[in-house]
């Protein structure tokens, strides 16, 4: 029973993270189009996907972990990288 509850919580957490990353990607896309109209001319830069957000957040955590030698940032990076992998696998 506990394993089933744990799996349900993990699925719900993954679903929420995906929704947050999709919303973040949409907001970042709107911002980039408004702030940098010339980016529209670059092929492939139309919107930022949930996977893109996960990868960029993982890269941010890598940078933070390197600069601050922060183990919490490294754990967060691993979570984001895992999420990016799961999102890529679902495409």
C-alpha cells in the first residue's frame, strides 16, 4: 500500500513539475519575443518547451553548484535533469 501511495505522489509531482515547466516556457517565450524581436528570425526559436526549461534550470544549477560548491544545487540539478529526460522520453 505504501509503495502505491509513493508511486501516486511521484506521478502527481511529475505532472505538476511538467505543468510548471510548460507555464514557465510559455512565459519565457512571450518575454523573449517581446524583448528580442530579432530572435524570431532564428530558425527554431519560436517557443520554449517544458523540456527546454528543465534543461536550462539544470544548467543553472550546475553553474550555481560550481560557483558556490553547493551540494544542494547539485541535487536540484539532478532532479531537473531527470525531469528533462522523462519529458524527452514522453515526446
